[in-house]
């Protein structure tokens, strides 16, 4: 662990916290948006814990995820589209609370919170299983195919975990309109997966055989 990595991680964490808070509470016009506070706690609480664990146990994995920048033009466009999707989701959620367009009942918010935490648990398990996991599409030195655990069920468990997380987010925020926005994540990751698998088939030994062994990409028996 280095002090540089610590401060880099802390800076990005705090910047994300401030940005999400602004995108939610400024459109809401109030800090009384309790679903917004719940969401922030659910998102940044586990994120802080995961960051500390990675910092102490797998600093190289944390460094890779903090420094990752897409090099391919197509994937840069995918990242940009994802950013616009989240921007719209948060702003619409805040506006929905301000103008009371359609707020979900409290029980739905709490149920979505449970689903969100399940998605976080899946995300953490994927990080544990795959030491070569990167935020960018690349084949790393000495990388091997991981085909056990969640990777024995679907080829892209990270996208499966984020799909659960991202579709639960607007429900935690009590905003069905934002849920409709987050459905755009499905074609976004479908595009990313096509490019990622082409790169892995070309550069990662055994990946073609792995695709034949594990048929489903994201959702068992569905996709």
C-alpha cells in the first residue's frame, strides 16, 4: 500500500460522493429526499469497505481499476453513453421527487435495497474470483481463463452483477421513470460484450473453448 494510491482512491471516492449528491439533491430542490440518502448509504458504504479491503489485500487490482482508461474508440463511446445514462437517471430521480410525478411505495424501496445489496455481493464475489479483472477491455500478461465459480455459470458475471445493481438503483430512488432510462444499459453492455469477446478470442488462449463450455453471457438460460 502506498500513500499515493490511498489519496488517489480517497479523492475519487469523495468526488463521486459529491457528484452523486449534487445530481440528486439539486434537482430535488431539498435535502429531505430520504430515498436519495438511502441510496447514497447503500452505494458508498459498501464501496468504501471494498476499497479498504482492496487497498490492504489487492492494491494492484485497485490501482488498475482507478487508472483504467479505454483506448478503443468504440469502447470510449460506450463509456460516454453510460455516463449520459447515469446523468439522466439521477437528474430525473431528483425531479421526480420534487414534482411528485410517481413515487414508489416505501416497501418497494426497501425491497429494491435488498436487491441492490445482493448485486453488490455478486460484484464483490466477481472481484474475488478474477484477479485479472479490469475496467478496460484488454488481455493482460500471464492472464488465464477463469471458468469456475460464477464464471462457470455465465461468461460475464461482472455485467450480470452490474445489471442487478443498475436496475435496482432507480427503484431505491423510488423513481420508475429512471428505471426506464436504466434499461438502456442492456444494449450498452451487449455492444461492449461483443467487442470484449472478440478481443479475448483473439488474444486469450482457451477463450474460444470456454465460450463453448459456458453458453450464456449474462443471464443463465436467457442471455
